[in-house]
C-alpha cells in the first residue's frame, strides 16, 4: 500500500495568508473543474512557486494548492461552442498550466481582460525556485567580480597615497635646499650692493630711467593708434558705423511715419466707418490701408533690435536682425501690389464731400506736418529699395573677412529678389487694370483686352509729316496718332480703312502671323480700330 505524503498544514495556512495579503499576483480567475467541465470563479494568490485559490477574497483557508515548480504556462485558444455563446467567448481569455510530473491534469484558467491574462502567464512562468537559484548564482558572480574590483581600487589608492607622501617629502627637501642656497648667496654678495639703494644719485637715475621708459611706451602706442586712425581699415569702419547710425535714424523716422499713418488715418477712419452715417465703408478702409498696421508692428520690432545693437557699440552686428526680418517681408508684396488700387479707391472716396472734409481734418493734424494721406501711403513703397541701398553701402565698407559679410550678402540678394518680384507683380497688375479701363471705353467690348497676356505699351498724341508720300504719312500718322498700343493690339481713333495695307506692313514689322481689322464704336462716338 502506497504511503500518503505528509505536509505541515500550519505552514501551508501561513503561506496562504501571506499569498492572500502580499502575493506576487492576486485576483479573481475562472477555473475549469475536472468533473463536469464547468467554470467557477475563484480568488487566486501566487506566492513564490505556490499557487493558492480561495472561494472568495475573504476566505481564511485555501480551497486548493498547486506547486508550480517545473510547470509551463501559455495562452490557450477559446474552446469551440455554439453560435449563441460565441460572443461571450470572445470576451474571455484563456491560459493553461501544465505540470511537469505525470498523473496531474493541466489547470485551465480564464480572465475577462487580455492584459490581466498576460500578467498571470508571465508571473507563473517566473514562479520557479530553480530560476531563482540560477539568478542568485549570477548575482553572486557579479558580486564577487565587484568585490575584486573594489579590492584592486583600494590597492591602487594605497599605492597612489604612498607616491604622494614620497613626493611631499621630496618637495620639503627641495624647499630646504633652496633656502640654504639663498642664504649662501646673501653671504657671498659684495658689501656695496647692500648700500646702493641708500645713494640719492642712484635713486635719481632710476627715477629718470622709469620716466623715459614710460614716455617711450606712451609715444610708441600713440604712433600705433595714429597710424591705425589714418589707415584705410579705420576709415572704412568709421563709414560703416556712420551708415549704421544713419540707418537707425532713417528707421526711427520710418516707424514714426507708419505710426502717423495708422493712428492719424487708419484707426480714425475705421471708427468713422462704424458710425451711423459712415463716410467710407470698411472694405474701402481695408483696401486703402492693406497691411499698414502689420508693417508698423514689424518695423517697431526691427527698430527695437537696431537700438539694442547701438547700445552695444562699437560691436555692431546686424545680420541676425535681417535674418529675422526677411521671412516677414512678404507682407510688403501685398501692400505694393495693392498700392495703385488703394490710391484709386482713395480718389473715388474723395468724391464724397463728407469723406473729403473728414480727411482734410485728419491731414490738418500737427503731426502730419502738412502732408497728405497719399504721401504716407507711398512711404512703404520705397522701404525695400532703401534697405537694398543701405546694405550695398554697408557691404562696400565691410571687410571680406568680417564675421557677418556672408549674412549681409545673403540678405541683400534676398531683398533684391523680393524687389524684382514686387516690381513684376505691380507691372502685371497695373497692365491688367489699364486694359480693363480701356475695354470699358468700347461700347461693344473687346474680348482680346481681357487676355492677361496683352501688354499695354503707350498712349500718345498724333503727328504727321507733309513732305513725305501719302502712304508713308498714313503709316507714320498711325504710329503717332492718339491710340493705345499693345504687344499684339493697336487701338486708334484716326485710322481709316484706306490704311489697311499700312497695317499689314506694321504686322510684318512686328512679326505677327495673323492680321485682322475690326471697326468698333467708342462711347464718345468716334471710330476705333483694333489690329492684332
């Protein structure tokens, strides 16, 4: 008959209490019974390599004990069931504990949370006394290695301490030798040496020599400073500083002009547009003063930076200020592109007597100094070219090895590129507006003028030469008559059908492949001819 295995029940109860209170992992799990394959929820507690389970969390005695030494734990798939219980199964997560000895069935458990299932699997996999022993051996080897390192460091420290003590002894010996040598030197010095300082003539000679040395040194430095002052480099630096000072003064004046534009015109007109009987609309105010307030804020920041640089004189570094200013100068593009249109809107608004009276009242302000609103709107147009000229003069007096030479050249190139872009955009915008104005003068309209590729060239008065042949007179009269001349379009009010051949000659002269002549009626009743 096989004997039963004895165990200490008191010790088991103690371990179960420790596991239930401070176990490695605790929580409710569903356990599958071996008898009827039903699932029952139990409270499980893991302590070291022993797994206890209780009827509930308040139970004092465990309902069962599992020794996990040598076992394996892994996730298990959900068992197959009918369609009715499929949704419930999808919310459960299963894992399986397989014991290493024969005769014991695997323990099937499940949880409702996937993360909790993973935590239980990981905790059970690490619950092995043999693994702890192996980890202890590894830690013991590391401890022994560290102890050896500490002992080696102690030996090295003792050796270094001994060397320092020997060096201190050597230093004391050398000091004693130096003192002895000095005493011997004092005894061997001639007697008259000790009485030189007592001679008044010697004192006078030394005083004169000291004075001459100081005078020669000051004279030498004076010559060096005078030579530098007269050098080209110093002259260039003086001009460079003067350019910077002038730039600060010009920037101060420009910020003041923008301040007058915003505070004496923009903001009062904006308030007037919000009145019960507005002399001007908000849209017209926005069109006239586009980006003016933003430009003022931008240059106030730039002006503060310039004044801070002047405070650090004679070290004047400006390249970083332009690096900050350049990305924000794109607001000038909209202002410059809108400038002519803003003046046109302003001229239209002046036809309103109330607005004209109100504007003259604003312009009579002492801060405006008799200047009109159009003058203040024109100031930003010249700011980018002024920066380009200033940087050009600054680079002319900046040495090639100067620390900010490359940054200033980069800022100048960016400003020139921005100036070209703004010039092209203004030219295109004004060309389109001129074409539209001419197109409105034609009664029947002219679709060709609506083409943005058409470029307005000039508008002039007619003239003729009597001594020349009839055909030549007509041709030259056509070229100089009162008309609007475009790249591929001519509109004239004095050309008759009899000069059609001259128009053909003009087409050949301009290299055109298609020539047509249309007779149109102007609003004033005169005849217009379009040639393209």
